[in-house]
């Protein structure tokens, strides 16, 4: 029995199989500048934004097994670990980087095997101070027993 799928349908299916999300996004207009850097974590339940207006600088280091990119935003920092992070550095210098996405380990392995677009492989992202520490500071909580209540006055 001959194949019942049309050529058009085969092309649609083939396109859907090869679509992968990029590990980063940048501003599309070359004359525009990104306002914030959005960091999306692997679990999909946490995202943070860092204003480029607070950007102070970066440090890019390359160990033999992985690269590390540290970005400073005023009193906060973002640490990115992975491979091919030079692409992100170029986007930062151009003022175009909008977002980065931490990849699951399966996607990391696939990109290490075949990465024709030379996408950055973002293995881990950490922010300092973390969200829990910031929330405790906003609420006025501390680790000692006397200040467990929000904005409790000390006498």
C-alpha cells in the first residue's frame, strides 16, 4: 500500500521534529537595547529579572571542562556555567541579551554531540543573593529566635 501522507504533511512533521528552543534570546532590532535579563531556571517554576541599568560588569573564566560567566548587577550577581558562553558575552557587549534558559541534562548532551548553530550550553544558573534570602530581608526575618516576626522591634 502506498504512503498515504502528502508531501506537505511530511514537511510539517519534519519541521516540528527539528524545532528546538534557543538557550538565549536577544533583542531583534539591532538599534534597540535590552532592558532586562530574564533568567529561566530548569524546573520552569522560577524566573528572575535583572535590570541592565544596574549592570556593572562580567568575568568570564574557562576551565578545561566548563566555562563560567559571572555578571554583576548592582548588589546582585548571576553565575552561569556551561559551554560556548562566548556567544552570550558578544550579546552582552552589544546590549542585546534578553534572556537565558538553564537546560535539562538531556538537552545539554544533545547539544554537546551536535551543535551546528554554536548555541551556548547553559548547564547551571545561580543568583546571589538567592530569592529566599531577599524575601527574608524584605520581611525583616532573621535566623535568631528573637526576630522571627515580621519587622519586630528589638528593645
